[in-house]
């Protein structure tokens, strides 16, 4: 057992830290971390940030060098996430492009696709979204109804996507469609690399419960795609989807470290906020609850370390790594739930009127999305029960 | 980054597990319940043959001089079958106390026979008021020409497998002090009726019993707290072993028990319930490994590591057992099924040398939440 980082890893960390100090947006490290409100400026700010990352060689460190990455090791990726969380860096607007779409194209894309998309994904010139969910297909993606029909050598796409993150900023969409009706529900699905800048694609933002507008409805009305836009084989989109999911090997790291940071901020609150002249932490109920959360949050991080160790030793993650997302998203919800409780009635105040941190009430509201997006907690439990514990499959699955 | 037991430790686990299978798993625990206590000595000598009893004892006194991490697979596997005996008390509390605070002569007199498995040591700490850290002991140690004589009553004393020595606490002029007392010098003892029948607890009375001072007089509480870091790390491993077995048993049953024409494991109330047990198990395992690592390497967050592990696992073990009973249905409520043994063991450990509330308070204190120190760096241990 050994938790130390190698000299090489520490050097990597130092290099990144040094770079961030110079290159983060002005005032960021000093705490001025407000993002522009209106869409246009917001989009520009984030694209500029990705461009900066790209120019420094920090946009896609896990990619092979030949594509402009750094061939980063898993540990370097983890350090990268740690440092990005530490400085609370601006979000990566092309997260889907960099961590999911491009690695999938490197694996199974055509030469022309690699040529056309990979560099633009890296520079931030082209931002991507993921169009899976539909009004009638959420947890059960195989129920999707968006169709792509071939007419005169082109694919004509009709249907509706929903909850599509970043679609309002995106240039392209990694789109799941049905190209033939089949008895078997995982067949007849085809993935297109859809150009969103066309008449047949209409994006309408949806206001989330935390007031943000990060996901959208996407209406597809005779939208056009070509054979060249298909990833993998026609009708074999399900395999592409699985391949894509496997590429997202370290995304959970950012969530683990963010949770840890959020916990520290709740502790700061308990150590500084007074109610009736008494620090929150002096209330045994608060102390007890926070110590319980400390154990579980630390436990979740340690689980993650154990899973990393498994990957380092065996070259691939073990089955238990599928527990990470469920644990971390549920704990985030519990942490903020408790943070709200202990603030008393003043906990209803937000932004600049907030008792402690202008962000906390928003983080509380945002925490509800994490146990739904990317597969609900219930579906995660089904998967864990079936794949790890070997329990019988749900009927209909 | 390497957060896993070593290959040798995993190999050792395999060997211990095989031995536990040879002992017919929970059969030994059940023997104790039906009054056959010979099995305890058998198991101890079997473990001694494998070198287990020598693990934490230093090499100068015939031990192997290994650390807390080497005890992890041992206690996970003995915990898995609820092996009855004083392994935890002897190897994870008495040995660390003797190693840390004993004189060379005290170590030489006791530790070689512990290492060889001939001797087991228990702790006679609690008094009738039941508090872990009382303001003072009612048991009094008076000075004599050759040392001390102890008089008083201790209760909740583990005595399974006939320990030959007790580490006990008594009041001296300096305050609360630790002593070594020979079991043969106990004036009288009364067996107590215990919820977990695989344990044996006694109330023992000392009447001018000769006591050998252990460590500095007046420092019993600090010494015990230090010893308890070792003990709790090991206890956590033992509970993790129990939880692991509960998850296995429960998942297996959910696959074979059919109702409404389907295995009950298909019902999500059941499936998700077992998955939640599994989540707790993995968290418990991570916390217990880390606690053992922190103890072995004397890490700066050692106390927080141990106390947070203990607070989580004590509760999670009870919950796993309780949920397992429910998932088993009627058979879960029977004496015949082992699950009830795990529930009773979990309950037995809940407040053993500290409650969940105590561990949480200790976690907060060791992380200095009550003072205002610098913020924890987001970069972890390095
Ligand atoms: C913040 C956020 C971002 C998102 N971003 C995207 C995106 O970029 N692209 C995209 O395609 N989608 C995105 N989604 C959509 C997300 O993937 C779906 O919301 C999710 O898969 C659930 O589908 P649903 O909303 O249709 O809920 P439903 O599937 O209708 O679920 C409703 C309830 O039923 C439960 N349920 C469903 N099936 C089962 C089952 N078999 N067993 C037990 N319980 C079950 C669910 O757990 C849930 O509690 C995002 C969602 C959120 C919240």
C-alpha cells in the first residue's frame, strides 16, 4: 500500500500548477469566478478557455501524442482532475467531444472522420453534444423513436431529443437513431455525427430547477446526414454506444475530488458560521452528522483509489468501479441536504445573501441532477445487482 | 498509487480462509453456543501454527514484527466465520499496549507465549457504571512492598478461551493507571448472560490481587486510547469479513428463493436492498484498509482514519445483518440460519470500547474541527 506520487507525477503536477497560475482567466485564482450570464458571452468565454487549454497542451492530455494529446498515464489524468478541481477551473465546454466522441472516433472512426473532427474537437472550434434521450426513451434507450431514412443517397432524420446538454452551444451531435425496425431491441440503431447547423435542427433550451439552462430539447425535422456521418456500422450503433462509455475512464475523478472540496467547504461553514453566538460545529448534531459524512465521503474516495489500483494492475477497471458514480452522486445530494439543514431558516437565502457561500444553495439544487443524468441511481442499482452480484435480470431488460 | 493488500497478504488470506473452511466455518461459533469451549483452544493453536499469533509481536520477543496491514486478511477471515476467541483482544490490543508501554522484562515475560499461541490476554476495563472513560475507577490499586495490590470489581470482561492475563485499569494516587493481573489471582468471577452467545463475558472481583504497573501511572486513558487505534482498525477488518459474508449469503438466497414464479432477487426492493449492502461493504472495506495503513505507517491522519472507519462500519454491520434477516423472510428469523449470529455479533461490537457517537466525536476532534486550523489541501496524502 502506497499513496505517494512518483517524482515524475509530482513534476507533472508542478508543471500544470505553474501553467494554471499564469493562464487561468484574470482574477480567477483570487476568487472572481463569475461566468458571463448571457449565452453568447458564456459560450465565447468557455470556448476561449478551451482554446487556451489547447494552446498550452492541456485540453486532452489522455489522447495519443499523434492527435495532439500527451499520452498521459492514468495517474497523470487523476492529478489533472485534482488540480483542475483545486483551482475550480472553468468547465470544459467540449467535455463530450474530448472525453467521449474523439476517443471513440480514434478507435472506430473512418480516416475521413478522424481527419475532419478530431483536431476541431481539440481546439474547441467544434463543440459536441450527445443526443440519446427522447421523450419516450430515457432509462430505456432502446425505445428510441427518432428515425433516419435513406432517400436519394442521403439520410433524412426525424424525431425529438430531450435533456441534450450543451446542445445550445454545440456544433455537432453524437446522435442515436433508429434505421430499421428489428425484433431485437439492440439492433437497428445507428449513430450519426450530425451537423447541428442546419435548418432541420431546432434547439430549445430547458430551464433547470437550479435556474440554469444547460440542457435542451432538440427537434429534428428532415435533418440531413450522409453515409460519411455514420460511426461504425449502420444498425450496429449499440456497440458504438458501449465503446463510447468505456472511453470515459477518468471522468468520475473530477466528481470525487469535487465532492471532497465541497465537503471541506461545508466544514468551513460549520467552523465559521454562528447561530445564537455558538459555532455550528459546537452543536453535537452538526458535529455528528459531519463526522458521518466525512467517513462516507472519504470512503467513496478510497473506493475510487482502490479501483484505480485495480486498473493500474490489470489494465482495465474491475467490476466494482461501477459503484463510484452511484456513491458519489448520492453522497453529493446528502452532503448538501445536510448543509441546508444546519443553516437554519437563513439557509433559504441564496447568492450574495447566503449565510456562508454564494454558491451553496445552487449546488444543493444542482445535486439533484447527478442522480438522474448519466443513468439514474435506480438503473445503476439494477446494473450492479445484475453484473456484480449476479442477481436475475429485470423482466424486459 | 497502490491501494490494495500485497500479494503475500492476499496469499495469506487464502490460507486462512482455507483453514476456516476446514474448521467448518461457523461450526466453531455454534460449538461455543452449545457449551463446547474446547474449540476455542483448537482454533488458537491452529492459527498459531500458521504464524498468526506471532504477526504483531516484535522479533526480539519471538514474533514476526509485522504490522496492522498483515492482520487485515486474518481478521477479515476470522470475522467472516465469527470465529470465537480472544484474537482481537490479544493481538490487536494487549500486544500493542505491551509493545508500546511494557518494560523489556514485561515484554519478555509475556509476548513470546502470545506469539506461540500458548497465551491469550484479555482486558478488564469496564466497571459497573459502564462508561468507557470514567472520571475515576472504583477499583483501587494500593502500593505494597513489591508492587501494587488491586481491589475492586470489573465487568464486561471477555474471558472466552481462558486468558491467563488481564490488562486492567485501577485508581492510584496519580490517577487512573494500567495494570497486568494474572488470571489465577482473580478472587472470584461470575459469568454474565450475553446476547451474542459466541462470546463469554464475566464480572471479576479482585481482592488484593498482585498487579504489575504497565506504563506510567495516571495515564491509563491515554494509553488505552492509543491501543484502541490498533484494536479498532483490526475490529473493523473483522466486521468487514462479517459484512462480506452477509452480502454473499443474501445474494445467493435471492437467486434461489422463488416466489410469484420468479427468484426474489428480481424484485427491485430485494435487489436494490442487497446492492445497498454491497455499497456499504465496499466503503467499509476501503475505510478499514486505510485505517490499518494509517496505523501501520503512523500517518498524520491516523486517528481520523480509525475513528471514521469504526463509526461507519459499526453501524453498517448492524444494518447489513438486519436487512439480511428481512430479505430472508421467515427463515431469516430462525435460530437455524447463521444470519442471526451476525446480527448479534454486530450488536456486540457496536459499543465495544466506544460508541458510534464516540467515534464521530473523536473524528471531529482529530480533524481539529473545533479549532480553526489551515484548510485541508485538496491534494491528498503524499
Ligand atoms: C443534468 C442532466 C443532463 C443530461 N444530459 C443528457 C445529455 O446530454 N444527453 C442525453 O441524451 N441525455 C441527457 N440526460 C438525460 C438522462 O440520461 C435521463 O434523464 C436519464 O437517463 C433518465 O431518463 P428519464 O429522464 O426518461 O427518466 P425515466 O427513465 O422515465 O425514469 C423515471 C424514474 O423511473 C425509474 N426507472 C426507470 N427505469 C427503471 C428500471 N428499470 N428500474 C427501476 N427504476 C426505473 C428511474 O430511475 C426514475 O426514477 C441528462 C439528464 C440530466 C438530469
